[in-house]
């Protein structure tokens, strides 16, 4: 168990993270209505240019034209290979074990309440580990897009990115 001071710090950081999820959307107008969206009623669907194992439920905004909050679901073992987005992106893990890795950095496995901020054009990847789906709140401060990249950082189609990710995940066999 964490010491009391660490538990307080984790609680404060979690509260600040949740509050900051809504700051980019604050400029959308004073005539907005409150939203209450139970996770159990989320309607997940596929999005273009994304792995089939990744689905989303839009909670607020329209990711095709501006800032948004989405609840994303990764099936167990789902890989979103290296990519970047035009908008800045935040992620807060709701459930599951989501491994996130920034290019040229060590991987981080996020669990319930963990927060990740990704500036615009920051190359990263994500993998849902374990046997349970990964649920993650994602926010973007502009229209959402995905640009898949190879090891050199050059843009490639989703199919090529998925093929590269599957090859990298295969265990290397010893030569006879």
C-alpha cells in the first residue's frame, strides 16, 4: 500500500487530469448542455484508418471536425502500431493494461486512472495487454486523424503498419 502522502498525490493528480480532459472543449460555447454517459450504454463502432480491434464511442464533440472526447476500446492483444496525430491527445486508462510507447523511449503499461499526454505529431504506439479489453478515454484538441509510420518515421498505409507490427511481435527463432 502506498504511504498516505503518495495516495493524496495520486488522488490530486487524477482529479487534475480529469478536469484537464475538458479544458480544450471549454471554448465551445456557454449554451452547452451537461452530458451524463454511463459506460454501459456506450455504442462502440469502427473508425476509418484504424485496426479492426480498435473501436470508439464518441462521448462529446465530433472527432471528424473538431475537439472531442471518445471512449476507446482495444480488444485483448490489439496493437495500434507507431503513428502520430495532428491534434494533441490525452489518454486516461479506465480499465485493462494498455502499453504505450513513445518512439525511442521505454514502454509504459498504464492501468486504471493512469494518464498520458501526447503533443501534436508525437510518434507513439499502443498495445492492449492481458486477457481483458482496454478501455481508455481519449481527448483531442482538434479534428482527430491518424498517420501510420514505419521505423524511419515515413508515413505508410495502415496495412503496412499492421504487417510491420506483427513481424516485430513474432519471436525470433534461433538459426540452426
